C-alpha cells in the first residue's frame, strides 16, 4: 500500500547494514597481531639496550681519551685495518710486504725529519729519502755485509751533505749547533732505514715471513697488554717506570706486557715458528725488553723535541714512529734469535 504523501511505507524500507565495530570492541585479534606487537616490543627493547651500550662505550672511550689522549674506538679500527693489510702481505706475497715496508720506512724518515726540524735541528729531507731507500732495500736485496757498507755510505753521505749545506748557508750557526745537526742526520739513518733494513733482512731468510709475523704479533700483544694493564692497575701513575721520560708508563703496565709477551712468545714459537715452548719464552722475554727500550727511547726523543706525538698521520695512534718505536729495535733481536733458534727447528 502506498503512503498518502506519495512516499514508500517505512515498513517496506530495508534496514541499513550495521557498521563494523571498531577494533578492540569485541573483535578478536588477527593471528599476526600478537606476533607484530611482540616483535615491535622486542625491537624497542633491543634498541634501548643498544643505545645504553653505546652510551656506556662512549663514556668509557671519553674517560680513556681524557687519560691517554687516544680515541680507543678509532685506534682499534685503524689498527685492525693496518694489521689486516700487513697480515695479507706476509701470508700471500712476500714481495708485497717489501713494497709496504719500504714505503713505511720512507714515510717514517719524512716524519722524523719534520719532527727534528720542528725541534730546531737543520736536517735535509731529500738526501735522507734517497740514501735511506738504498739502505733499507739493501737489507732484502743485498748480502748482509753490503747492508753494513750501505749504512756507512748513508751516514757519511747525509753528514757531509749537512756540513756542505751549512758552509754554503753561512747563517752564523754556532759550532755546537752544526755538530748537533750532523749527529742528528746520522741518527736518522741508523734509527729508521738501518733498523728497517734489519727487519727486511729477517724477511729474506727461509720462512722469514713467519718470523716477521711472529715479531709483529708479540710486539703488538706486548703494547696492548701494557696499555690494558696500565689502565686497570696503574691508575693515577701509581708506580711510574721513568717519570722524567714517560710519566704515563707504569710498572703495572710493564708487568702486563711481560705476561702478554711470554704467553704470545710461547704460542707463536710452538704453532708458528716450530720451536720448543721454552724457546718461545726466550723470544717473548727478549722482545718485551727490546720493545720497552724502544718505546722509552722514542719517548725520550719526543720529550727532548717538546712534542707529544711524532705526527698525526694515523688517526688514534699518532705518527708512524709512534707505532714503529717498539718494532724497529726488536727486529735486531728477532734476527739474532732466528740465527740462534733456527737449528732447533731442523733438529
């Protein structure tokens, strides 16, 4: 029946479909909702832990940086990168380590010359680079006796060059300063190219790459253990070794270096060099002594020059010589032990 007003009867209008209820109003959760919410909660928890750990690491790094002047995170990253390159060159291509070694030696010579100049010494760069390259290369490519001849030639050459340059300059420099400049010139050739030549001479020997690697491993472990032990037990410079030379080096740090070097020496001796464990202990003891002397010697040189680091070329480490100060004198000890201990391997 029609409505008198002309519209349809309300009873004939179909009802509207009910609106879907809002989520959470009696609608059961979908199967993936619980997993998603759990994952989001777990993700937030992990991010909180990571952020907290990062903050703690940053705070610890700042404390170490404030005490030692080193950025520990950067130092570790750069150290791992350099160590990886050196390890690959020694294990896969001995000649590549020769190239890397010569480049490092020449850069170290450059660095030392600039440091001596900053300390008031007159030192000529290019004669040192040319003669230093010939001296360092003779350690690998020439007979040992020729290396000693090249040492004499290099020291004589740079000394005469400095004296001749001083005669031409006529700048009124005192006799004592001129003599000190000449001695500094000879020191550069002995300290970097000659000691670097000894390391390359060790590399040239049969299985020499393993001995060079063992040398580097023991020295790095020695430095690392000294650093860690000094931080943990030598706070405040509790028992300094040589306060006038290096106030931050403590006997606590040296004790850690001795323990680390002995353990590392025994392990590399047995598993890398094939010598008895007691020979490895001798290696570790000798290298910790030479590394410590080299470290203190460079600290004395820097104190005399009035500088903290030789340069800032290596982030987190300072200069090349700040990393080579323990390796260079230890090369002489390692070569001597190679000659003495190699017969034990054959036996």
